[in-house]
């Protein structure tokens, strides 16, 4: 029999949609998958060349330390200084990760005992809840509602629960809602953390994917933030290296040290050539990020403007690779997503898959090129017009 801890990891909505996708494929249905948040664009050729040259070196095949290489940690610290004007000690305040999800999951094992509480956004990226459950913790949902700009209302949090909680997770630009957070919000979070002795964990995987000149801020830019929390970054998402698995955590030295200690008992460090490529990605001119932004902004406009012509109004996101769209029909999010897949051949994620407060929405990932998205829009338009005629 499997361990009881697996029982809470059903992810039933994701499983159901994946099974539906497989069934439709077996039936010969042409599908456009806008469900998985994985970059579809290739990394810059210069980075591929650096990786390919490094893997040919005979000395690159031994174990690497959990703390990685000084070259990579120093590149992370320089990038943070240049991007956010945040100073970091590369030896004590930076930790390489096998993708940011590696750290997002393991931080719970480093800080949560069975029965401990954690404040988790709802809707939220599933690993926040899964990591907490695997550590034996209990979830206190932080409702993210449209009326509050999908920011948690700190004043509405039960003070008793806040005192009992050990950590709070945040994520901006947000997955799934695509919301962004101002520096003033993070300043309020720092004060909240100090009041209730909370560890703040901010997932900033999409900090470099924003539009119309908007530049997301870092949680660590807030005064005193480094005393109460850490931030997770995704090199994989930022530089189109999803399968390579590289990220890093930065922030409070004590927390970075504890996370490193935990990981040193679970795995070794990131493959050396990947760390070399990552250091180059962070250090070279950031033109590939600009290209990414332009590409995703075009995709966003194709989807939002095209769906609007069929009567499906959705907000124009400022950041992330997602659109958080209200269900345009009188259905729950799962029923609508099922029907859209069967009738239009377009796969999206029901909002309820991200938590109770995700009901009424679907998440659309902008992970296909312009031509495919134009086809998806045409299918959605035909589906909605046909449905309205029938109604």
C-alpha cells in the first residue's frame, strides 16, 4: 500500500482533463493544448552553444555540491543587483535549484512539522498545497479575489491563524491569475510577517515576463524583506529552458542555509554545464528576454482581442504567460473546459483546479505560436457563436 500522504495529492481536475485529452486524441480529434505552462520557444543559440561545449568536457561528470558553483551564485547576485538594486551575499544568500519548483516543494520540509499551519494562496500554483501536505502541514487558504486585484487581504486574515502559521506563500506575477503586485503591497507583507513571526516565500518565476514596459518588482526590494523571507526565481522560465531545470532561491541567509542543508540530504547539485549556461544567461545581454516579452505580448493580444470579438471578455494581463478568463457561459469551470475541448478542440485548465476561489474562471496558457493561437481563436469564436445561436 502506498503511504497515506499520497492520498491528498489527487489533483483530480488535472487528471480528468489529461484523460479527456487522451480520449479525444484517440478519437482523432485535432487539439490545441493551452493548458500546460511550459515555454514553447527555444533558448538563445548562444546559450545552447555554451551548454553543448561544456558537456564535451571530460571533467564535467562528477558530483556537484548542493551550493553549486561560485560562478553561478555570483551571477545570480550580480543579476539581482542590476535588475532590482538588491545586494546579496553570493555565499550565504543564494542557492541554486533544479528548477524553482525544487525549492518551492522542499522549503516545506525544511520548516513545516506535522500539524503546522501555512498561509497558501487560493487560487494558487498546486505545488504550494502539495508541498505542504507532503510535509504534514495544514493549509489556511488566502483568497485571491478580483475585487482585491487578486492580492490577499492581509487585514481579513484571522489573527489567531496568522499567529499559529509558520509561513506564507505569495506569487507575483501570479499563476494562475496573471495579477501583479506593487512594492507597497510587499511592504505591508513585511510588516505583517514581523507582527506574526512568519516566513515569507515569494515565487517570482515570471518576474521577467511582463508587457508594455511594466517591470515587476522583487519582494526583496521592500525594506526589511530579507529579514523575513526568501524569493524563488526560474532560469528555466525566463530563458526558455524548461526541460533543463534550473532556478535559484535568494534571501535570508538562515533560510537559505536550512534549505541547502535539507537538499544536501536528498540530492546533489545541478549538473555543472547547466550551471555554466545559467551563469552566462544571467550575465550576457538580456535581448532574449526582450524577444520573449514581445512574443508573449503578441500572443496575449491575439487571444484577448480575438475572443472579445466573439463576446468573451477577458482582462489584459500585465505579466506571466497566462490569461485568467471568466467562464463565458452559464457553466462551472470544469463543464466549460470539457465542452470547449470536445466541441472546439481547445484545452484549457478549469479554475477550480487551482483552488476553491478559482471556480468561475479558466486559465489559458499562451504557449503556442501566433499561427496556432489564431486557429485556436477561430475555433473558440465558432464554438461560442454556435452555442449562443442554440441558446
